[in-house]
C-alpha cells in the first residue's frame, strides 16, 4: 500500500511567492534566464543558478556548483524568503492553465515504495543522469520540484480536496505565462490522518513525470542507509517530494517527432512505401492532428497526410508494440529513415503535443525538418497497462500536465 506522508515544508512568504516560484531552468532560453535573474532578486533561479550573483563560473553538476546552490538556498532561508511550517502538513495545489483545472496533494513518498513496486514506472532511467541527480541531492539536501504521481480516483480524497478548495487559500497568484497557482496548507490532525489513511489503502501509484528524480532519491537513500550506524527508517532521506493527482486530474498530451531529412528519398517515394503498412490519405486542411488511436499524421512539402495502420501492423495484446510511438518507429522511422535508436540519433527531434500541430508544420515550413509526424495521445489506461506489466515506453511517448513550479513547496532533508 502507498505511503504518502505530511512534512514541514519550506515555503516562500506570501508577499514573495509570486516572485520566488520559477519554471524549470530548462524552460528558459539564455536571454530569458538572464533577464529573470537580473530583474528579480527573489526568483528561485538564483538558487539554481548561483553563478549569476558572484560572476564566478562553475561547471554544471560539479561539486563546486552544488555547494554554491546549497549556500544560496541557505541565504534564502536566512533572509526569510523561505520559512518552515511549524506542523507537518499536506498541501493542496491547484493549477489553472488554458482554462483547464488540475488539483492534487503535495506530500512525501517513500523510497521503499519505489523499490518494492508500489510505485509503478513506465520509463527507463539513464544511469548517468541518476548519478548526477543523486550528487545534487547529496550535497544540496532538498527537493524543490516534486515528482508527478497519479493514483486511482478516491471519493474520500476527492471530497476533502473539494471542501478545502472552497476555503481561503494561503497562496493565489498568476504567473506571466498566464497560469494561475493556488495552494492550501492542510495541517489539522483530522484531515492529515484522513489523507494518510486513504493513501495507505491504495495498492499502487504511478509516476507520470519524474522517473529520474525517483531513481536518484532511492539511490541516495540506499547509500545513506548503509552509512548510518543507527538507521531507523524514519530519516528524511528515506522520503522524497511528490505531487499526487487522481487519474482524472491529469492530462496526457501526445509527444511528436520531426525528422531532419528524407534519407535520400522524395516525398512521393516515401508515400508509396508507406502504403505497405498504412492507408494513406492527403488531408486538405491547414492544420491537422490524428483523430483516433493508430492514426498518425504526417506533414511534408506543405501538405498533411493521414496514415491509418492496416490490419496486422501491430499486436493489440502487446502493451508496448501497440503504442503508436512504437508503430511509428517500427514501420516508418527504422525501415524508411534508418533511425533505430531515438535516444542517440541526431536526425530526429521531439515536440510536445501541448504546442499543437502548428509547431510541427512550422518546423517543416521553416526548414528545421523535412517531415513531421503527429501521434494520438496515450491514454491513462494504456500507461497503467504498461506499468502494471513491468514494461517500458519508448522515449518521449507522453507529455503530462500540469508542470509545477520549482520553489513553491520545498522538502528539506536537513534537521529542522
């Protein structure tokens, strides 16, 4: 059964939260990042990018850089930009983006749940990245960006969240990307016990986004367990930060592909080859996206095409092989383009479906690619099918919303 615990979170003061919380550093281009750092002394980006403040450049991921991150984080606490809650709490978080509402619970989960399979995975992690994140956690000793989990719909939790969300929130602000963020602190004993007990009755939870953060937390926890003489299991390193949404509170978008060249072929030759495995139809529309599972859209030479899988193209009993991303690789990218490993081939690029089919069209029209392929979004049932059968999705199969801001609620491993 799932372990999801309350904790004494470190949070920005109410007057500064809208200035502190930031997108992931990867969400900014260099010019934007410089502008944010120069114009906002409170942004959490100063913690993540400490070199900006002293002008001394350090190598990303180096011990020297990580020590500076921790020192800058400590300064945010000393300056009372962050304050620690006095009682263990859960945090009800709501995000409204493009008129879509997401609401869930922030808490801590156990590395044991990750290792014993209560936490289900659907993505393979890369050892080098696990080690890099483990080093970060070991030096910095805090989680600032929660792993995104989903759990089966639970009426009691739904009712509690609904009731709490009617109260006056502790935070309520809108960021410059027009996303509204609202947070309630849930620290009364009755409701804390209710949340804990409801999660303890749930047999499995699923990682929607954050496989490497989960793996690195488990890696560090095991190292610390072996090194600690009087290990009890209650130490802070046995847990890590998560935000938990019920299945119906998450939205899975497609994750699409662009290819830089046609592998010494022409569009007409490609269309003829595609007819072996797909029903190919030109679409007389400016913008197009797949309307159903096992339909792939293609944009090339100023035209959209619908590619519908023919019978026998896939095995419907195979959780991985029946994914449209797998079908695209097996019957198009690999045999027709010579792209066999999506992790290392530099001819292929990925565009999240949240950017819409317009982004695919623009990539081709602006000569950043020769052809683009759009996929139908993976369903939550299919994601769970893969996780429950201990299978792994191909790279970049899903883009899951919402994405939380860093620095909104922080879990510290250090003694209070």
